C-alpha cells in the first residue's frame, strides 16, 4: 500500500476539499489513504471530506493533533489486509514528521509563555519607532490555542516586519501584555481559561493597554449580536476562518502603519515637551538674571537698601499719592556722626560692617510702607509715609536717633570691636505746592536741616521751618 497523505482542510488560498478530489482523480490514487485535518472535525466537515474523497479511505482528525490519536487512526482506520504493524512500519517517515512538528510546536508554546519572540525579526524603517539612541520594532500578539492556526498565521505574517509573540491562553496573553507594547493583538474568541471577550475587556480596563487595537479571530460566522459584544469588549475588527492571507495581511499592514505614525507623533510630542521644558528653564533663568540686574541697579550693594536712583523714584511716588489722597508724609536726611573715626581706627572692614548694622537697625525701626535708602558714604534718607503732623515725624526720628546711638559690637576677623556713633537728622514735612521741582525742594530742605543738626551739637534731630 502507498503511504497515506495528510492534508489540512483549511489552507491559505487553497480549498482543501478540492485538493482531496484532485488527488483522488489522479490515476492510481483512487484508493490512496488520506488523513484530513481540521480545527473542528464536526460531522459536516467529515461529510464534505467523504464526498470529496470519492470513497471511504479517509480519516478526519481534530486539531491540535494528539500523537497517540494519529497512531491509532493510522493503525485502525483502514479496512483490508493491512495490519497495524505494517502500517506503523510503512509510515515511519510520516510519524517522524508529525513528531518533529509537535516538538517544534511545544517549543514555540514554551517560548511564548516565557515572553520570547517566535516570529520574524526584520526591522524595516516604516515599522520601527526610533528614539535618541534606540530602535523598537513593532510587536504583534497572536492568541490561539491551536498550533496549526499559530503556524498558519506565523507564515502569513512572516513578511510583515513585525516581531511576533504567541499565547495559547488568555492568562498568557495578559501576562505578555503587561511586559510588551503591542501594535496589534489577534485574539481567538474561543481561547482556554477565559473567552476572548473577557480577555479584551481586561485589556481595555488597563490604563496603558486600552489603546491597543484588538482583532477578533473566530472559526464560526459571527452574527450581529456577537460582533456587537466584541466591539463593546474593545475589538476594532473581526476576521473569520478560514483566514484569507490577503485580507489578514492588509488589515495588519494598516494597523502597523497606524502604530508607526502614532510612535512618530509620540516621539515628536516628547521632543516638543523636552524643548518646552528647556525653554521654560531658559526663560526662568533669564528672568532671574534680569531681576538680579534690576535689583543691583536700584539697590546699594553693601547694605541692600534702595540706592539714590530708587530713592528718587520712591519720593516722586510719595508726592503723587499725597496729592491724590490728601495724605501727609515727611522726608528725613540722616548723617552718621563719628563714622570716620571708626573707619580710620579699625579699617574699612569695620566701617562696612558698621554701615550694615546701621541699615539693619533703620529697617527694623520703620514701617513696611516707609523707605530707608542709602544715598552714599554714611548718608541715609527716610521717607515717612502717612505722617499725621510734623511733631509725629520728629518723635519718630528721635526714636531712630536713640536706637542708632546704642553701642555696636562688630566681629571683624577674630576680633570683637565696640563702636559708638550717633546720627544727625534733618526733617522736612511735605507741603503741596503744585510745582514741578517739589522733590528737589524737599531734598534741599532736609539736607539743610541735617547740617543744622550737625552745627548745633550732632546726634540730634532738627525740623525744617
């Protein structure tokens, strides 16, 4: 007898039933034993096979093929004068082929469970997401518990350029989804341990997986209700078995192109976000530098008090507010008595430290809306806002004078120096005149009153007439 022929009923681009009929019609092959393999060897499939075989020397087996099942079928499936021993001996080559395929299938399943790729590793530019120094190939997950279906899909997608991963159960699929970013999932509706709808639902509930497209693969024609259930579970499309390679490859190509476009967009957005952050840092640094420059331009570098420029600006502002709201304020000029003796006796370092201590005492004594400015050397100016009367301004300056007259303990190097100074203060209240040179008149009046205080004994306050 001839060796039997084993053929799948569903082959890419080939009608398995027509193939059986073609074998039978060839001369000398009318009684050739044929083993027909299908995903579901139901009665309808068996009937079609027998009608195509033009005889009854045909067996139909369900996938996945069990080795013992195949051996028993070969041994007992034919009538006639062929015993089991002869069949086993004559079909040793066929049995070895089946065994090698079973071993290969088992290896693929083990690699899938471990999350290892099983398909093509080509990385074409259109399917590769590139970062600064890395390239990531698009990945496709095939979920099916039938080895023959996995082999068929693997062969059909071998030229897709994507990296193929396989899972035989829903749990394996979910585990792979946690570890990989898939461009597409081809999901069999009838997978073990949980159906495809449940797997798709769980994928859709996971934040980083919900945008992964899922195509359901089903052996039976899906009615409208099942399709609607699939779409509600998160599927974007259906493919029915037997799978047409052209249709499958076309659909996969579209989703791979979408994945590539999305990856490019995400990379561009990441670059844009990084550039925006860089610009934000640059703007913040520029604003900080500009603020430092503005501060340095308007403040005394030694005491950090407003300098003469900012003082003039503050004085003009006080005049405008007083004219607008009918408020009163006073201007005071202050000169430190005996400062030169401290500076000459103990050095410039002691003099600088003394000026800093005087500035700190002045700032602590006055209110937040008042202005303390250093005009240069040992001269200071005070703008006393919202003063009720000239006498109120005089009393406030007398308190300042008494505070400045208290001893100063200066830490200069490894020495502690005690310094004694006083302050001569000239005060002039603001009287609205409507003249453009009001600020200059105020400064001249305060300066004259200050020198009057120095001429009449120092360390005192004089109120201008």
